[in-house]
RNA sequence: UGCCCGAUGGUGUAACGGUAGCACAGCAGACUCUGAAUCUGUUUGUCAUGGUUCAAAUCCAUGUCGGGCAACCA
C-alpha cells in the first residue's frame, strides 16, 4: 500500500485565478506559467499555507508550468534555519507524488532564497536612486510616522526628499558599508506622500540592520523590505503569476511601481490575491501558534492538535487528504470561516480507503465465554480492509477470556441500544454470537466481569452464521492482547472562533488530549510508522514518532487521527 | 472622517444576462458481522432599495453589513 498516489483531485478545480491563467495560456502571453510559494522562515507552515501551496503548485501542475519554493528571508532578526528546514520538509511532503516535478530547483528539492538576490537587489536600488526615484532619508522612526500622515490625512514630504542623487548614492553606499547604526537612515522610493494608498507614500525600500543572517551571515547590514524584495525576486525568477493573500491587495500598486520604474527587459510578473483560510475551532496566526508553543500549552510545533502541517502529519492526516481538502474549499476573495467538518470529512474519506482494520479495546472490561474451553485458542480470519480486497486478510486469536469495550455493555440500556446487555445477544466481530448470562460486580457494585455463552455454530461458515443479531462489537483476546499507549486527541479549542474576542487561550479545550492504555490484537506488534489503521468502531490511528519500535521493548504509541462518525453518540445525547 | 476589497442555504463554493447547482453539515430511510462505509430521499439561499432589460445572483446607482490598509514585519 502506498501512502501517496499520483491521482490528482478530479476534475481539475476552477476559480477566478485559474480562469485568468487559462486566459493567459490561450493568449500565449507567457512561454510558460511560473508560480511560487514564498514563506518567510519565521515559523512553521500551517494548513492555511497548505491551501496556498496547493494553489500555486496546483496551477503549475495543471498548466505544465513550474512553481518555486522561495524563502522570503529579508528580515534576519525574525528568522531561523530551523524554520527553513521544517518548511522545506513540509512542502516536499505535501507535493510528493503529485506536483513534485513542478518544483523549481528539483535536484536536491532545495528552496530558492530571496537572500540569493541581495546583490542584484542592491543594484536595482542604486538604479532607482540614479533615476531620482529613490532617496536616502535621515528621518527617525518616530518622525517617519508623523510625516506619513494617516489613511484619511495626507503625509508630508521628507526634508531629505530633494537630496541630490550623488548625496543619496554616497549615503546608500555608506549604509551598506556599515557606517551608520540601525534606525538612522533608510532608502525610500520617491512616489507620492499625498496618495490615498499609504503604501505609495514614499515607502521604505531598505533599512539598516546590523544582524547575522541565517543564509548570508555577516555580509550585509542593509536589508531590503518585503515590497522591494518580493516583486524583484519574482522578476528575477521569471515568475508570471505572483499569488498572495488579500491583505497585500493594497501593496499591488507598489509592486507594479517598482517593476515599472526599473526599465526591466523581460515581461513583468503580476500579483493576484485570494482569501486566506480560516478554520473553525483553531487558530492560524503564526503569532498565536508561537505563543502556544512557547508557553508550552502544546508539546511543540508538531503537536498533533495544532493545525500546522507537521502537526497534522504527526496526527496521521495524509498529504492526499490535505490536498483534497484544499480542492474542496475553493479559492475566492471572500473571507469566511471554513467548517472543520470539511477537513474532517476529507480526512475520513481518505483514511477509509487506505486504513487497515484492526481490533483494539480502549477502555476494557473482561468477558468470559463460559462454554469455550479454557486452554483453547482459535485462529479466526479477519479482513484487513473491506474497501480494498488487495489488502488481504490476517489471523485473529480467539480464546475463552476477552476484553470488550466498557461502553459496549449497559446493565440498564437506553432504548435502541444494540450492544450487550443482561440476557441480550450480540455478535463478536469475526467470531461468535454471544449471550450475556451473568454480570459480576465488586464490593462497590462496579461491573468487573461479564459471563457469556457463545453460539458455537454462529462463526462465519457455521450453521447459524446467518442469524441476525442487531449489534456487532469488537474484542481482544486477553491472553494475546498487546498493551499500547493511545493518545486521544480532540479539538484544541472549545469554541468555533477562539480568536473572535478576548484571550484565545481562555477557550483552550482542557480535554484536548486523553491518554489511555489500550488492549490491541497482536498483529499490531508489527505496526508500521507510515501505515494508517482503523481500530474498528473507534477511529483512525497511526503510530506516533515517539513510538519505540525496537523488538525488545516495543512501546507502541498510537495517535488518534480522528474518530469514526458516531451516529449513536448523537442519539444518546438527545 | 480617506482608500481598497467583498457579500449566493447553517458552512464553503458554482452559475460569466436565460431552469439557482455542488460539497460539507442536518434530517429521514435502505443496507450492514464496524450504529462506519455505501445507497436513496429531503429541509434551508441570491444583503437591501431603486434602475436598465423580454429576462438580473450576474449590469448600473444608492445604502447596509463585513474584511483590509497608517512596522525601519511579511
């Protein structure tokens, strides 16, 4: 069984951006479609980034183009090599077997870096100064703010705006050479301080930062701002469609201004914007995720409860499920909140197809088959995956003493309870129909054991195998059971919009993780980290990265990816 | 009080002047050795008011509501 398939979601999605690309292809506007995914390496990627990755790589994939992974690393004080590594891993994982052939710089699956272009960017800045379109400004940060004005109030020209080209050139060189401390001078574009668009009010192009950069080391103390670096990085890489989120809409005129004022010979890239993903019952901003990690409210960036790509992966969500999810939510300019149920559905749909079925009892109670011989073990046939005949079968040991799920027995059952009850019958999955004869309790009245008789002809192929009983429950043989740690994850937050108002941490779900020791069928001893399992009637599980897989001390740890849908639980609630 | 962008069932989306469709969720039923899966049926919608038109979710105007923009962040 392979975890990644080559099947793209079909049919190919359509949205306003793809429509534009289709049009551009028809017009032969570009020799090749070229997109990019440009994260800043200042945090881990999350499912919102997955949406963007699927869009950018999806377009490259569908139109025979290329998509670059580029680290937008223009601010060394916020960035770290740990993040470039995690981002590279996550992107490669998400596109593997799907759009990995569209990746620019494929050989080693390495990213591009905006910092690779610092020399060229510097030259472009000099060109702008020479044309009188940029100047060195000596305003302090505080004065800069005053001069900028406000959205409803025009700004004021900097007193340094009419400095000569020669003087700006000289100062800019000296800024580069480290002659001035941080914050003393900037390079600014000369556009229009009275523009209704703040981003056109002589925006800063370069600032001084005496800081070590994770890629360029100590070479620079002068770093370009996003607006200057981004459009030019796109141009340098030959990007045709630069797709970003809505908040950059107001930056587009600046993006175009910089490119148009540089007399560039090749066709210019264009920026298009779409709405970022908001998902219910979680938070998505890097700041908040960072807070959860730093305050140890979760175990790390890859905590399975987080919406990070690494967290979802650890949780057991597959890349294909994430891609299908991205396909289903679409691309628009409307800022809505996507129901987590859409994600959950994509995950279940995917796991249902690939998960191997296994029997595991999470909260056990002992059950004795009084008419089954004490020292006998029977090997039963069990199907690995009813959705996939190729997955084959396995043997399941059955014996006199079993564990069943505590919840599958009720002494005083509610109406329509199809499971085990005193005097009632139920089928043991893959085995016999049993009848509950006796309920054994301890001194406090707690049920500690159930004594049952089996219809020994009711096994598959037996004389009474066709008998209909309403309920089927799972079980594990006591003598053969394997103890494993199971981590039951639930939503991290108790409300759909934790960041709607007030402190989002006030809405943390105190029960987002429950750890139990489960009793599993012995075949799970051979569980594989890349495999997905369905514990029948419970949910989907996968091995955690912490699981020790040595044969001597096989401490198995399973993460619950998601529960099975549970219609009965809803009935009980009502 | 400026500028930009949005608004289609509960949620996310499609319909590009001509039958408002899809998915998720919900509800009801069938089937079932997983109360899963699968299958069938089904409730619910064009922000408002005008205008243009034989015809408006779609075009125009006004309004309402929501989001974004004033880091030497991205």
